[in-house]
C-alpha cells in the first residue's frame, strides 16, 4: 500500500515548450498578417482551413457557406502558403530557426 506522499503525479498531456520555442511559435502566428497583406482572400481561406483543422469542423462545409468551391479554396491555400514561404525565404528565416 502506498501513502499519499508516494503517489505519482499524473502526467500532463499538454506539451511543454521552452520560452524560445514559445517565441518562435508566436512569431509564426503573425506570418499571414505579415506576408499576405495584398491577398486578403487567401489569408481568409487559410485562416478558415487552419481553424477547421484545430476544431475538427468540416472545411468543405464552411467554404461552401462563404460561396467558394472546394478547388478554389485549396488553390487559395496553396497561394497563401507559397507567398508565406517566399516571404520567409526573402527575409532569411530558415526552417532550422523554427
């Protein structure tokens, strides 16, 4: 029989990040605002796609509600991610920094 002091604490399911990693992830949250200023439509579709991944909502249904076809929505995501990647490359932010 174990006493209360000997009981193991339950493991946390939340990942633990260093302060440096938290700062990197916070900067990544601003990439769409930084690199998609001229293409708000692509930024909107990317935002919807990311939210659907986090919340497990069906992306296709949300896209249909705003009046886009699935193909157009995925094309917009590709454009958004390409522009973000080009901006990161232009600014000299390497994948190793992430």
